[in-house]
C-alpha cells in the first residue's frame, strides 16, 4: 500500500479457530447466518422450551432449535437493542447476530 495511512479506509476481518473454547457470553456478528442464535436461555425474558426445528451448520452438524423469542441486548455504550426471532440453540458454542 502506497501513501499515508489516513488516505485509506480498510475493513479487516480476523478469523481464528479455538478448540474447546466456549463463547456463551460473547456475541459474534455474522453475515452468513440467516437468523440470530443464542446459546443461553437465561438471556431470554420469557422462555418456553419446545423443539421447533433444527439448523444445519457449515460443517454438516445439526442442532435443535428449542425456542424462538425476542431478546434485548445491552450494548457496550449502554444502548439497549431488541433482536426479534432469536433462536435458542443450547449446543452452539457462541451467540450469533445475523447481519445477512
């Protein structure tokens, strides 16, 4: 890259693979995921557990969706965001916010 750094605006994507690591308390922004997914039922205001369907992951593994609800997330800056249609999938290792 030629020129001064302020002349360029770049998006950076960092991908890492961590074995046996759980991110149940973290949220990942995901362009490829069609729905929001949460792995902790404590995050839902109201909750009724009942198998609704299943999701297929990129590696071919399937997970049961046990509920679909609305949830509120408090952002780092204090703003509360509402996510509609959040799927509860207990076997997910991380929570996903769908941007797609």
